[in-house]
């Protein structure tokens, strides 16, 4: 629970500090800063989530093959399918980020 609180506070600080800087310079009146923030968060959180998912998938598949080497063939097919599905989530994040970036220009 303590790690979650620390993560939440750092995330809050990372979101509020740029907003405070933009308000100080008067750049907050431009509505495109929200699109830029959304694009950055979309690709960043998609990459973070997919990296964690791929690490867990690869680690568990490796552990499963080490415990039962005879099932390596069927585990490998499921591993590749899982990696493809995880990577598609990252591509969705990239597409959302690019669509939001196109609204800025």
C-alpha cells in the first residue's frame, strides 16, 4: 500500500507541475495542451502496461518450459499469441497518441 501511495503522489506531481508552469506563463489559454498531455499519457501508459505484460508472459513461459520441457511446443504457440495480443494494445496506444497529436497541429 505504501508503494501505491508513493506512486500516486509522484504521478500527481508529474501531472500538476507542467500545468502550474503553463498557468504561470499564460500558456494555459491554449486548449491544445490537453491533447498533448493525452497523447503523451496514451503512449506512455500503453508502453508501460505492455512492457509489464510482456515481462510477466515471458517469465512465466520460461518457468513453465523449465518445469516441463515436453510442453515447450504448445507453450510456445500460446506465448507468441499472447505477445501479439499484448503488442496490439501498444499499437492502440500509439494510434490514439498520433490521433491526438494530429488535433494539435
